[in-house]
């Protein structure tokens, strides 16, 4: 074999070795990328689950009464504000420990919203009335108002 043929032959063998190495290197890059993506998916699911529980535990139900209006001798209107972070549903309203029928445009109060509640109740002027509002989640709010 001549020197040039031998050199060509050695060159071809080296190229084959390099091409095999290149293929293995490509496979390793693909496997590494797949593993990296899998790890990122697992981490993102874990972060999402953790943050979901944190947001859920920070939910607050808080109502306040903005105003009472006694009118016509038999109608009481209560304006209730939701200062919490979740919608609140009104389950019942009591006056002096007696459950009352009430009307409202909705029984659900969204956060940062108000609701007008009307109750037909024969009241007397210059008398204090004790109100109890029970929400669907079981929270109870007590307040007193005087009919003037």
C-alpha cells in the first residue's frame, strides 16, 4: 500500500470514529434535554400545588353592615358589604332570635360588593333590634340597630 493510500485509509477510519462519537454525543444531548424537561415539569407541578394551597388558605370571609333603614313601620333594609376575598352567601337573617324571610337581588355577595336585603317586619320606633346573619359557610355576624 502506498503512503497516500494508507493516509487516505487512516483518514477514513478516523472519520468513522468521529461520526460514531458525534452520533453518541447527539443521543446524549437529546436524553439530557428530555431529562431536563421532565425535571422542570415535576418542579412546576410541585410549585403550582404548593401555591394553590397557599391561596386557598388565605381566603377570607368578612361582611360588614353599611347601613340600616327602617321605613313605613314594617320594612327594614340592610346594606351589607363583602370586605373578604371570597364570595359569601347569605343563608338566613334573624331579628331578635327569630328567623325572617328576606328578599335581595342575590343571596351571593361578591368580594368588594354590596347587597341590599329587605325584610318585612313590624317594628316600633325608639327600640333596639338584634340582628343575626348566618352565611352559607356557617359564619355568623351579629349587630344591633335602633329604629328611630
